[in-house]
C-alpha cells in the first residue's frame, strides 16, 4: 500500500425502499480481498518518519531558551512597574480618604458640641419649670449661629413631637417618635451621641443623617431629644472639590454600609442613597481591618473597577470610601505592556524565522507521512469497532468489505458475506430497484433511508442505512452503515398505544365527572322547589280542614279556593323552575360551547324574581343604572345564576332588610354588570379563597351543599365572563356578574 494514492469524493444519492424479496446468502467468487486495496483495512508496513538532525534540535532548543529568558525578564519588569503604579494610586486614595474623614469628623465634633451645650441649657431650664417657647427659640438661635453645616437645632418632647427649632412647618405637626434614633435615645443611659442611618427629613424632604442627644427631666426620666441633621447635599458639595479623574468615585457610608452621599462624574447618585449594596471585597476588607484599608473591586452601583481606600470617620459609625478608576490609573502601564509585547514578538519572530526556514520542508514530509498512517488507523478502527453495521458495496451491488458488527447483525461471518449481492440480505428493495439504484454510483452524494435486513435464520431487522459514495483509485464504491432500530420502532408503537389508552381513560373520567356534577346540581335546584310545594300543599290541607269552622270575630274567611289557588300557583312555579333547572344543568354538563342570544334584561329580571320564594320576593329592590334593554347571553343559565345569588342574599340577610339587584354597564371591557348587594354578615376571610369551589360552605346554619356559587362561577366561565366578591358598606357582601358584550 505504500506509495499508492487515492482520489476520494464524498457521498451518495438517497436510496428508495421497495418490496422485500427472499434470496439466500451464498458465497460467490469476487475480486481479490478488498483489504488489500483500501487504505485503513489492512495497511502495509509504512516506513518510520525520518528524525530531525542534531543541528536542528540544538537550534530549536537554543531559540526556546533565549525566548524564555526574554519573556521572564519582560514579565519581571512588568510586575515591578505594576506594583509602582498601584503604590502611587493607593497613596493618592489614602491621602484623599484621610483628608475627607478628618474634615467630616471635625464637622460632626462641632455639631456634637453645639448639641451638648444647647441640651445642657435646656435641661437647666427644665429644672426651673417649663421654659417658654421664646426662650428656647432664642437659645437655639444663639447656638446655631456658631454652626454653618447643620440644618438647625431642634427639640422634641418625650413623645417625639418636634416643639422647637428652625424651619418647622406651621400647617402640620412633625413627629419623629417612630424614628429609630429616637427610640435609641430614649433607651440609652448616659451621655452619648446618637447617629441615624440615612433617611429623608420630614421637614426639608432631603436625605440627611441625624445627630441626636437625649434630654433628661429633673427626675432623670426621658424628656425628649435635641438633634440636628447633616444633609447628603452638604457631603456632595464637600466631595465636589476633589479631582477624581473621569471615572473616580467618593462615597460616605454608615457602619451598616448604607450610602449617605456619593459623587461621580457620571451624573446624579441620589437614587442610590440609602442602599447597602457594596462589593464582597469591601465587606471582607472591613472584617480584616475595621479602621481603614485598601481593596480593588468593581463598584456595585456602576460596575466600574476601581482601586479604593476606606477610612473610618474618627469614633463615629461612618466610612469614607475613595476610589480611582483602575483602567485610568493603569493606562500607562497597559501601554507599556503592549509595547513590551510587541518588542517580544519582533524578537521571537526574528529568532524563530531562521529556524522555521530550516525545518519547513522536512516538517511537511513528516506531517504527510503521519497523516497517512493516522488516517489508515482511524479508518480501520472505525470499520472494526463501529456499533453500526459498516459495509462497502461496489458498482455491481456486491460486498467488498464488511465490519464484524455487520456480520453479527446478519448472523454470518465476514467470510460468508464477502462477495454476496445486497439483494440477498436487503429485504426492503426488489432486485430491479436495487440495480437501478446502484448503477452507477454517484460520488459527492449522501443518502439516508429506512430498510429491512434479512438474517441468515430468516428473521427481519428494521434498520436505518446511511450511505456515502466515494471514488477510490477510479473505482466507485458505496460506503454504508446500518443501524438496528427494531427495538426503537417497537417502543414507539407501544408508546403510541399507551397514549391512546390514556386519552380514552381521561375522556371516560371526564364524562363520569360531568354526570356526577349534573346529579349534584339537579339535587341542589330541586330541593327548594319541593319545599315550596310541600308548604303550599300543607296550607291547602289546613284550609280544607277548617272549611266548616266559622272564622274568628272580625275576620273574613279566605276560603278553600284561595288556598288551592295558592298551591296551584306554587306548583306552577315549581314546574317552571324545574324545566329551567334541567335545561340549564344540561348545558353546564355539556362539553360544547353555549349559544348566546339577545335577551331582554327586564324579562330576565322578572323571571329570576319569579323563581324566588313569594314570601321574600318583595325584599328585592331593583336599581337600574343602565339604559341597556337587551344583552347577549344564554338567558336560562344567567337566570339560574341570578336565582342562586338572590336566594343566598335573602337567606343570609336579616328579614327586615332589602336585597338590591343593581344593573349597570362596563366600557372596559364592554360588558353588562349585574350586582347583588345584601346586608348580611359577609363572607369570612378564611372562606373567600375557595368561595366558588364545589362544596365550599361557611359555619352559618343555613342548609345547603355548597353548590350555588359553584354553579354561578360555571355559568360565568361558559359566558367568558367572571364573578367576584366585594365588601358592602357598612356591612354585607356584593356579588358582581360581568357578562362580556364584545361578540
């Protein structure tokens, strides 16, 4: 095989399937063994690649050593330069942070001194009685003149109401009793300054930090606080005097890392005040060194990486954080790194260029020989170990090479299969179709199709065959790979059968559920009419029993005819109610969509009222807020829903109260709105989440099975509308039906 070259063109046309046929597998004489003509099947010995000369090896080794030396020196130089840049940046951020913390600490010290003096004066006046507002105002003004930073001194009483101080609004009372700093001052014992988290002032509306001290009454009890505040704007003005570069940032945070003030060159930072979002690196640095330190990390608020220094502001729970943009500070170092990298590239190119010219031609030969050997090894490994049945067919349709897997697939040895025609084991194509398909073999075509292979024992295998046409030394060959998919197709058929069975079971379960629902609704709607009929018949029976008795003095006899007429009237209502209930319940149980028609709204109301108990019907009051005369609906279903809502409202409301049926319109969405308002006890909060579920009932003593509101909800679903519950004023409930009218 050494020295032989092959021209390989890729893939083959798709193969159609055709009726199966039955041909026995018999060995036939063929051309010489294909493994002697195809690279990668049985390879002839290949000469070992020539080794590079010693001179070349020494040259490469020297070049690598020199290059490694240059790279090491360059990296060392870059490291020293980076450390120098970082040291200068750390020094700058440290100086700025310390200057700011001293400034801020001095400001807070002055404010605290003013709080001490003014608080001491106020406590002395409390010992001599309740001081006048004028005296307190004058005292606060005198101490305030010594300060320029704070927003003014203010004094509260023991309940937190601000009594004295500058800037108090005249139209409202300001109370800070719910503020955390007030509670802390009330609980503290001893002389201690209280500092708040950043908050919005209830007087100025600005973000501030409050400084407060406790005021004590002559008996030592809590008498209020004296406090002042530093606005975030004050700190931002202080920060504005600092040159931070294009992307630098300076911020002031409390000990809990809540932002008090921040300044960057990117714009307004007011929206972030109060936020405690900081980087993990800052929190770790604070745990290591609570008083001050350096760290480098992307800022959480704008995701810009900065070199930062933080300093605690004296003894106060504040931290100043100054950060300079790492990219801006290290720009010159990065430029130096680029220049050094270019220099190394030039040196490396000069050193390696000469060596490349020396071994270039030798390398090409070695690579060519290695590629030939590797290609042969890969082809042989794929052919022998592939899980698919790999086989090669010539232009006459005969096997010239097979893999062991293909032989095992057909139940034959490799020697038995070599030279056989594919029609002897392919049961998916007729002889005529096979001849037409494989004559001639088209290169550069790829095919994939399903077929059936016949084993030696006569059993059939469902397979997927992938084909690829190639030219080897001018001879067209078809490389094929058969994959057994019998189990997969069997599993697919079984899965499809299971899905059909599951769908049938679900359909049967749904039909059973619909029948059960039908029976429940029918029982719910029949019960009340039967009670009415029983009462009417009992009244008629009583009238018949008393027909011979004279009426009491001063009363006229109503007569048997009147009692019988009332019984007939009730029975007529029962018949009409049952007919309506049966029709509506059948529609509820039907899986088909309902048909809506234009319905007279007043007629619907009259029929719904007619379904109610005659003794309670007069309590229903109609309120019309809509001029709509007709609306699209299924009147039977809506009548059923209204009957349930009105019946519930009458049952749960006191006997001497009215039930209101309010009719109105909705523009968005376009709908007719029917509302039933009662003055009953209302629906318990624990029942409201499941109020419209089947069987949901409260502990109220009213008989029923919890189906009425479930029926109402089903009617609204069938109409594409909704029902909801709202509280009535001063007591009771409002059930609202929304019937869409948008077609």
